């Protein structure tokens, strides 16, 4: 699959329903545009944003919108794969 396992995690968890990501052909606007906010972020920063989304909130977006449970519903490997996919895609 293009994008590898991280692309599958992105698709399977509905990330594109809320986020724009050109590589995934998603145009969600509930959350920040990942093509704009992720460049320059480390894998650790992206993983933190996935499992603790209220730790750092993109300007203009409210807290408590992104699900808080991805640290429980995704395996550590899935979080790592997703972060790597996002880095490679942005």
C-alpha cells in the first residue's frame, strides 16, 4: 500500500475525516492541516500530539476535539508508523 503501514493507520482511524493531508487525499477541517503544521516536527513531537492531543494545540483550534484515547487504541508500533508516515508525507 502506498505510504506503508502508517498510511493504513491514518485511514483505519479516520484521521482524514478531521485533518487535511495531501498524501492521503484527505480534506478534513475540524483539526489542523497536517501539511501546514507538521513540517519541522520530530517524530517524538508528532507521537506526543497523537497520544496526548491537548499537550500542544495548534493556534485557532480548541482543546478536547481530537480523541484522547489513541494511546490506548493504537499500539506503540502503530503510533510510530503513523508518525513516520506523517513525517514522510509532509
